[in-house]
C-alpha cells in the first residue's frame, strides 16, 4: 500500500533513528524512499564561496542526503535523493503531492513536560497541511520503535474523519497481520455535573460503542482476525495514552479533519495532542476535502 515513502531529512538528532524505522517499513512494503532536504529560504543562507554565490544550506543539504544515502545503501533500501529550496512545511507537502508519495515519515522532537508540545514545528505544520498520510515519530527517550507493528490502536469518535481514516488504517493493519485495538472515549467533562444520569451520558456511551463496532466491522471486512474493543470514560488523550501503555501498542492511527491550510483543525484536537505525546509512532490520515 506504500510504494513511495517521503522522508524529509535534516540529519538532526533522532533523524537517523527515524530513517532506520522508515527503512524497515520500506523493506516490508518493497517501497522506494525519497530523501528530501529543504534548504530553508526563510533563513538568510546565501553566502559567497571563492567568488561564487552559493546557498550554504543547499550545500549542507547535499552532505546531509549523501549521509542518508550511505545508510540506506547499507540497509539495502531502494531510494532517491533530492535537495530543494523553499519554506520547509509547505514545500514538503507540495513535494509529496506532486511526486505521488504515499506516506511522509517525520520526527516530531516533542518536548517533555506538562505541555509536551512542538508548536510551530515543521512536523506539526506538515500534519496540518498534508493530504498524504503522515507517520510521526516523537524523538524522546521513552519512544518505542518496533516493526512490524503487532498491535495497532485506532481511536474513533464516529466522525467522518475517523471513519475515513479507519478504512486506510485497517487495510494497513491487515497487511501487517496485526491485532487492531479500537478505542472510543466518552469524555465525562462534556457531560456536565450529573455524569451518572441516564440522559446524554447513556446516549454518548451508545454512540461510542457504535463507533467502535463500525471500525471493528471494517477491520473484519479487510480480513483482520484479531480485534480488541474499548469504550472508556475520561479524558480522551489520557485514556488513549493509558491504552498504549497497558496493551503494548506499537503504533496509533487516526484521522484529521478541517479546511486545507494553516487553519486545519485536528480531530477534536486529540490527534494533535496524541502526535505530541504518544510514545509510539502516530499515523495521521486526512479526511478528503
């Protein structure tokens, strides 16, 4: 399902680990990796070398992709390399669409702490902008990188974005022969003070159950034989992170929704928070506009 995998690569800390992880995926899928370095034209990178005007970042980019190429040669992965100029995030997104890339793989460098954020980073912007699925890897000490993924978690809220993403995600899980874990969370904070009432609380739980059943049915249609269902009460991201930890989840897959552009919103903001904080790779799939 992935023939062309785009890896924006800058040689920074953690980039090599992401490259190795993506290489495992590429070897499994018999895919070609496209290594891309974007010389950031929003920075003042122009200098003069021996009387010639040269973009220092572009020269640096050639060195960076050569280093990545040597690694891929060692790993036996089919690849191509490219160095382009531009504003990194939109350039990556446009490149992926223009050259028919099936997946973008990027590190997030999410920070530890109470907020755990990577606001304004290139990875966040690519997730917001991209119509191509994005696999983000949060480069932190607690990150777990295992491939093939044996346990894939698909959170759902029953929205059209979640439903669209589920189709792509269960297809991926079926190809991996993975167990699909499906989670829907009833957010008690939205139910008011009387969360024990038989009104909206019961309706929300029924809706969550229906959402889980729909994804499980989709998974079975794609030949997934092992599924696990969860309907939990609490804060969505906290329940999702707890599910990852309790069930040895190796990857999370979820949908994103919203208008194309910098104002794209993510699925209830849960996807954005998951990308920032999940200790496993997160595959986001955008809802078609």
